[in-house]
């Protein structure tokens, strides 16, 4: 049953993104930023953890989880280091994912030839 909820919640997040792409003139990049902001706001109001406990990877894996990780890292760094932590904490908390994205993007750029539409 847990896998079903993960699949449904993750699918709902993707469906919301697809509905926004189809029915509005919002670009994909702005929808991406919107989802990151949703994650940040959910974490800021302490709503992300209860949702995460229920939905698991269905909410953690999409970009909403990245936004929540940024906010969580920034908030914990502010508590330990003060205002400077607001600028460094989010990147420290998400550095492994960012580094992996850069490395894999480089590897795939060597393997595949990009094409324009």
C-alpha cells in the first residue's frame, strides 16, 4: 500500500505540472521554480515533514523535495551560524544532488549530441 501512495502522490505532482503546461502560458522553467517555492514554503511552515512521512519518495523525489531540502538546510544553518547560514546552508544541504547533476550532465553531453527543435 505504501508503494501505491508514493506512486499516486508523485503522479499527482507530475499531473499538476502537466496541467499547468497545457492550460496556461507559464513556461516549464517557471513551473520548475514554482515547485521549488512550494517545497520551500511547505518546509518553512513545517508542513513538508508530515506530508513526506505519508507520501515518501512521491514528494521527496520531485523538485518539491529539493526546495524543501534547500529551506531545511538554510534554516538549520541560520540557527547555528547566523545570517551567513541563510546563504550557505541550502547549498550545503543539497550539494551532493547538485554535484551529481553536474557530473551526469557532463557525461551525457559527451555521449550524446544535442539537437535544437
